[in-house]
């Protein structure tokens, strides 16, 4: 029994040393960071509330320079607290720094990582971005296509509030009416046509059920 226990301790120590060596090698390539605790991340998060993040970042800038690293759990997050350096990183060297790490968790919505907010930087991301910029958020196209839909959504909201007020002696709880009109607006913009209101309700209910099940 004793030899097995000693062997287990030896293997555990060896693995810990290997992992620690790899972690130290990885951190050497990153900007400086405050002291960290394995798995938990920076001691900073244990001593200061998140609401004090901005003054804390300015304090860290004064101590570690305009670029430093904070650990959220085991994941490093690099902060750039200088406008010129941020411009050089995100504009002049965008192809190097534009990528993002894979999400910590996946769901039915992002298992293939083919949405614009989580796909890796490359040909797929550039295609999604080009379609988004040229179509959905293009000022000229968006204003022409969405103005009528916005008016329809507003009319639906006003009519729903009016009916509820008449049915309840002037008392209105607008949450459901607002949710319905916003769902109508978003689904119409998404599919390019004004959907029937019962279809909008079905889509909204499916979304709510899915979010609750996560």
C-alpha cells in the first residue's frame, strides 16, 4: 500500500511541475499581470468589486504600463490602455489580433461557431461581416427597409395597449405588449417580410423556452 501511495504522490507532483512549467512559459509571452491564484485567477478580483473596474484599470496602468494582463479564472484577458497602441493593434495589425478564443461553453446556438460573434477570424468571418455591413446595418438600405416595419411594430404596440386598457379599466401592464412588438420588429427585419402576429408569438415562445432550458 505504501509504495502505491508514494507512486501516486510522485506522479501528482510531476504532473503539477509540468503544468506549472507550461503555464509559466505561456505567461512569459503575455504582458505583465498582478499576482494570480491557479484556477481562480487574479487576486485583484477577490479584493475589489467589479463596479470599481475602471479606477482599478487606471491604477494597473500606472503600475504595469499601458498593456497588461488580467486572468478571469484561467483565461487571460489583455487590456490596452492607450489609444495609439489600441489603434495600432486593432487597425494596423487587425489580421493578427482580430481573432478570438473559442467560447468556454457551447450550446445549440453556437456548436458550429459560424455566427459573426464567435467564428474565428478568416474567410467565413469576412463573408459574414461583408453581408452584415452591406445589407443589415447599411444606413441607406436599413432606413428604407426598416422604416415601414418600425411603423407597423409601433401600431401593433399602440393597438395592444389600447385593447388592454379598455379591457382592464385603464390599467395597463405593458411588458407583454412591448415584447410582442419588439419580436415582430426583429423577426420582420430578420426574415425580410412582415410575419403574421401568431407566427411571431410562436417564435417568441420557442426562444423563451430555449433560454429557460439552458
